[in-house]
C-alpha cells in the first residue's frame, strides 16, 4: 500500500494562502479544496491541507497554536538544487515571508522562513556526494 502524507495547518485566509504558495510555484488538488480548505500538492504522496482556523478547530480539542509565541512544527521539503532552494526562498520573501534564515552544513544547504500565518518552512538541498567529517 502506498501511503499519502497529509500535513494539516490552520490559516487565517485560504485565499491569501493560495496566493502566497502559488508565488512559490506550488499547485493544488482542487478536488480537496474549497472555501474552507486548500490542498497543496508537494509530491505524488505528500500534501499540505491548509484549513481555515474555524474548520481546523473542528479537528482538535486543544486549540490552535499561537505561532507568534512559539513554533508548532518546521515543515522541511527537499529541493533538487541550491538554486531551487534560493528560487523558492526569494519568491517567499517577495510574497511576504518573514524570519528568513540560511543554513549550511557539510553537504546540506537550506533556507527557512515563516509564511504569513507564522508556519515555519525549510527548503533543503542535500548533496549526496559530500562527506561528513
């Protein structure tokens, strides 16, 4: 059985979220999108469901995390190259991302940022030929 991963995140505005992630080059599965939910396609087996805050609240008894007070999760997605990481991060900055950061370790290059709802994202390129000393 092939499993599909669905990451669910609350958003203040489904429309604003669509605009932001479209600027980064993402597409959507419209069969699972409406005025309360946006299903962003990450890969054949990964999706992010952005749910309006009232809709998200229906699924959790503990409330919605305050992203201005702390991190709920860092969603890290791989990229095909350093240039791809840079393209996505630069598009995010233009689209309104905040808290940008670049990190380099042996064979790994990443850039991270917060989206307009404060969710943390990291795009990572890993050079398989690099060795860790």
